[in-house]
């Protein structure tokens, strides 16, 4: 019998692409997929394809009880609620509790690399959620997504414009993966019907330091980029000066510190294990997004 798979956060960028790959790449019948979101009005396109839509808001426990009814396999997409400390973990725990109450048979979750030793401000949310899932005794698939390549589309256009990239990553290396590849691999894991518990870390095939990333970027877009090393304090001051909210500046500084500490220097074969293919290379991602990068 075919399983019913529910994806939370279905209106988000990752959720949209996971459902796309479930339907188109894994050819899961639309009738076996439930797309859950805070606002089902945003899911008209999926409903038109025969995907059921349900309202699920992690801040509203009653919505989760109804949403998770009859679900075999649940994917909890981590939320973007980072502004209020503790809120995201509370949200995720509410989703895990509701899954256990609803009798969900398998829980999947989008986490981050090495949340147990990560210096990133939001790492405790991911570690706490992973532990809450494990504590239910329900078989699980934890998918730890590396730092998206898409994150470079936020700061790099400005850096390329000025010709300078201020970074506190020192000589630390990072392996990035595109959001699209995360979606592809997560869809493959959801469609696998596995009843085993497993933890995957989705990374690219190479781990690069800031000098190398800058060189790859400069070559891809045809513009020079100089790397300037700064301290955490200088980086934070610069970001606040540019108008970033404190929690965003703190998060970005902590990400640089995490790279510097070597905690993002991790290359796995998990993408290939799940999909049978290779993830996109950073240079190809930069070439594909050249217009946005030099805008
Ligand atoms: N690895 C990385 O570099 C990286 C980068 C950015 C984000 N992330 C994480 O990955 C997640 C998905 O990424 P994305 O690119 O798809 O981000 P996004 O487009 O900003 O999506 C945010 C997601 O949070 C969900 N959400 C927010 N509040 C919620 C609530 N109260 N209850 C249930 N869901 C809620 C949204 O669901 P609906 O709108 O459908 O309700 C949506 O799926 C993010 O939320 C974040 O945790 C990772």
C-alpha cells in the first residue's frame, strides 16, 4: 500500500521544490502527498495538480492535530522563526508532539551539520529538535543541510560591487550545497519508503576557504573580489552599521566563527547515496546566477 507523505512548510522555497521533486522526479502520485502550510491559499497550484492541502501552523497545536491525521511519513521543515530566542525549538517540539499523538510512522526533519558542536546561534534549535524526535521512539530520517549556496546571493552582490569581501572565516573551509539539491535529495529519502532510522548530511563535493570561494566567484562573474579578514567584532559592527537586525548580525557572525572553527568543513557522499547523482558545483551555481550576483 502506498504511503501518505505530509510536508510542512509547503509554501516555502525548500518545501515547494521538495514537492516538485516528489511529483516529477520520484513520480509519487499526487494523491499520496499532503502539502501543509500556514496559509493554504498559497498552494493553489499544488491543489490543481491533485495534491491535498492542509493548514499546519507550529504556533497553533490544534491545527497540527488535524493536519497530521492519517499521515504515514511526515517531513518537518525547520521554520525561519529566529527573531525570538526559543520560539523555533518550541514550534518544532509542538510538531513532534503532534506527530506522535497522530500515530505518524516515520518523521523526517531538516537539520544542520554537526548541531552538537556548531557555534551557530540557532544550532540548539536543531539539536533540540533532533533529540525530541529521537525521544519519541518513532523511526526517523534527519537530513542535515549544509549552508545553502543561495546564501551567497544575499551578501555577494554587494561585495562584488565594492570589490571587497569582509569575512571572519579566517582559513576555515566550508562545503555548500544548493537548496535545489537539498530538495532533490530530501524528496528521494521521502519516496524511499524506508522504515530505518538514519541521519544524512547533505554537502557539496568540495570544501573551500574564503580565498578559493572568492576566486571561483570572480572567475564565474568576471569581476575581481578581494578577501579582507576581520574579527568577529568588526564583522558584527559592520553588519549592524549596514542596518541588519541584531539577531541576524549575531547569526552571521556565528556562522563565520563556525567556519573558522572547522565545523562546516565536511564533505559527505550522502547526496549521491540518496539520489545516485552528484550535487551542483559552486562554480556552476555562480555561473547560473551571474545576473543576480552582478546586479
Ligand atoms: N541551510 C541553509 O543555509 C539554510 C538557509 C536558509 C534557511 N534554512 C532553513 O531551512 C528552512 C527552509 O528553507 P527555505 O529556503 O524554504 O526558507 P523559506 O522560504 O524562508 O521558508 C520558511 C519556512 O518556514 C516555515 N514556517 C515559518 N513559520 C512557520 C510556522 N509557524 N509553522 C510552520 N511552518 C512555518 C514556512 O512554511 P509556510 O510558509 O508554508 O507556512 C516555510 O516553509 C528555513 O525555514 C530554515 O529553517 C537553511
